[in-house]
């Protein structure tokens, strides 16, 4: 059984927020990273987090208002795709000082964060980080980046089910062609490749993608894919 399959097996049995906390702790051990973090801003009536950072660091982060200078948070609010920390802007004095204190507190020098947007404007962030060389982190990312993308959305979907059991989302369904179009996009196929697989023209494919995006209320194609996934309309 792969690491991802093991995760999905444990996730299926998660029934409470404490179960999600245990799951996140298990991810750290399973993938051999220093920290794993899931933080939902507005899934329920209060923010929710399952993480392996120390409580002291989390309180200090809050007290110092580091959210205002944290490049990970700033990037997540503007992007939909996974962010390698090395590609973020750490040039500001406040960001550099924050990074130094974070590393001292055990946050680590390498990280990957996945922004998550749910169907009702929900926003969450999944992060893993570790202390290692650039080469080691690049190797890890190549091997497990896709796992992290899937895990982030699976966790989010389960948290929503646990905290907000009533489905208040728009229930308009996607057509089979719309579903296939988004699924192939999520797997990294080009539009030309998808059109060939579906035996349709690229113009027709664009119509399906635009229709799906409209039904999902998505801002762009990446947002449509992540929204469809978060609703369970597509799977990888």
C-alpha cells in the first residue's frame, strides 16, 4: 500500500476534528517531513487548524501579527496552485525577520503550501515543510507534490463534512463531458491532448470548460478544477 493509499484509508475513518489532528500528525511521520499543517479560515463558525507546530509558536505568530508579512499567506490569497516557498518573495525586511524567527521556532527552511478554495467561498491552506538541502527538497517535491495536492483537498473535503454536515453548496451537476474535461486538466494534459482523447475539437472543449467554470462559479480554470474536486465532482 502506498503512502497516499494509507492516508486515504485512515481518512475514511475520521469522524472528529481530533481524528484530523491525528491524521496530520501521521502524515508528518509517513512522508518524513518536519511539519504538516491544515488551516481553514472559514469552514465553520470558527477558524480550524490541525498542525504539528508548537502551541508556543502559534501564539507568538498571532501576537506578533505575522500574518501581515507572511509571504505564504500573501501568495495563497493570490494563487490557486501549489507554492514552493523558494519561489515566494522574501525580500522585504519584515518577511526576512519573520522567516528567521520561524526557522528558530522549528518551522524549517523548505516548504510547499497548497491554497484550497471551497464552493462557498471557503479558504484553507495546507502546508508541509522540512529542514533539508535544495537538492533533497527538489527530489522530494518531484516524488510527492501530486500526493500533497490530493491530500490537501481530501483533508479539506473531510473537514467540511465533519464541521459543516449540511451541504449548502450549489448542487448543479456537471455533464460527463464537463467532468472529463476538468479531470484531464487536473492530470496535466494539454487542451490539444484532451480534445484528442475526447474526440472533439479544441473549440468544443473550450465550450465545455467555460460551461463548467460558470456552473462552479470559478474565477478561472484552475479554480474550476479545485472547486470540482472539493465538491467530489471529479477525482484523480
